[in-house]
C-alpha cells in the first residue's frame, strides 16, 4: 500500500520538520555557538567556550546524521521495510564514507567520535522514525 493510503501529507511534513529541518538547524547553531574558528560578526570566538567537549565536538555531526536518517525515513515512510533498510544502509555508508574520506584526503578533521556519532545517529533515526507503522497527529487519533 502506498504512502497516501496510510497517512496525511500534513503528518509527513511535521515528521520531516521535526526530524530533518530541526536537526540541521541545531547542528549549524552549535557550530556557530561552540566552535572558535567560525567567524561571528567579524570576531573569531566561540560564544560558549566552556561547553562540554561531547557537545562541542560531536553534537553537530550527530544532528546532521539524524537529519540524514530522518530524511531517508520520511522518504520511505509507509513503504516496504526492505526499501527503508536498504536506503538506511546506504545513508550509513555515505555518512561513514564522508568522515573516512577526510582521513584519506587530509581535508577537514577526521575524528573517530564523529564517525560513531554520525553513523549511529543515521541508523537510530531511521529505526526510530521508520519503525513506526503509522504516525498520526493528535487530531487524527481522536
């Protein structure tokens, strides 16, 4: 059964905003607020220098991984689970490949913590979002 027979488009849009757009914005915001190399209004400096290393170093990568897993899940929501599984594996490989490419090409900064955070977030998002058989809004539930 196709997507339209299982849920309303409004619900799919809400899921996409929460699990794709919000993590992208949060990831970008942490770079601006927590990284000292980001130019901020002509001044180079982090807004919150005392942020925990886990938040400062890995949160953005995990948020972007979640957005990727969320995107894949939203695209395949309501379809056969094998499609979601295959696309999730592809998304995890893409996230891991980009991080590993940084090590091989010596551009950017390779970090094992980023690799784990990103790939785990992709898989967790896909399992969490795609694992629901039917997403409904509160209005639809009544």
